[in-house]
C-alpha cells in the first residue's frame, strides 16, 4: 500500500437538532442530517477521482451512512471495522453504546458487509482517550496490513482520523481538530508513513468555511 485516505463522517442529526435525542429510539447513534447527506455526496464525488478501491467504516450510523454515499459513487463495498468506532467515553455514554449489527446495517445500506476475516479490534467500555487512540491506531495498522494491495478509504470520527495517524505516523502528530466530511491523505515512502494532506474540505459546497466545523 502506498496511499491511505481518511475521512470524518458528515454532519449529524443531533448537531442540527439538539432536541432530536430526546425522542430518538437510538439517541447514542445519530444518522446524518440533511446537510450531512449532501456533504457525504460531495465527498463521494471527490473520492471517485482518487483511485480508492476499498472503503472501511466505523459501524456507527453517521459513518456508515457517509460511507454508503461514497461507495455508491465509487461503486465499491463498505466493510465494517468496529475498531474505527467512536471513543467509548463514559462522560458521553452511561453504558457501552451499541451500534447496529452488520445484518441490520446491510438491510438499510446494500453496500455494507461485515469484515470477511473478523474485526481487527472492538472497543471496550469505558475507554480513556489514550486507550481509544491506541485501539484506533492498532486497528489502522491492522487494516493497512490486511489491505496492503489496495488504496483504501477509512471513514469514521474525528478521533478515528487522529488515532490512525497516531498508529501510522506517530503520537507526536499535531491535533488541529477534524472538520466534518474532511479528507486526510497518508502516504508510505520507503516503509514510513507521512501525512500528505490534512483536513481538506475543498470538495464541500461551503469550502473553506467547513474547516471551522471541528466539533
């Protein structure tokens, strides 16, 4: 593998409607907002020109939905990778969050498939931030090894992007935050991974302003 792409999911329902969770059946697992769907579609148009041939996604709904829109544009499958999932932070969750299983997700999104060789890792609850970054970094190394002959796109959360960079590039990589639906490119030169592009949002309709949306 010479090139790895990373993306954060598009905007989420509860970011747009703070009251959404109060009546939601699965308040810990919001999907995309209408503008998040547009972001995912714009991300898909960009990714279609990058030579990506494999998409791996966090199992959380907002990431899977983003990955589905990208995969539809690229015409490939979405492989679930639980180890790329959200930080299991006990300040955010009273109990371990439970993303939908592969069968339920594939019934909603026909491009979704479980990992053929089983997941690299799964989160445990609760997790410290350090432990979450370590889990995601280990997953990133596992996935790059499994898909060494591909040009994959990993889709997850802000901490997913940082965690994979920690695992491949090193823990001293800067943390400027991660805009919604942004792209990061990592390249391997002579066996060493380097960040070639970070937090790019030029494909989004609000352009440079999207880079301010780091939450």
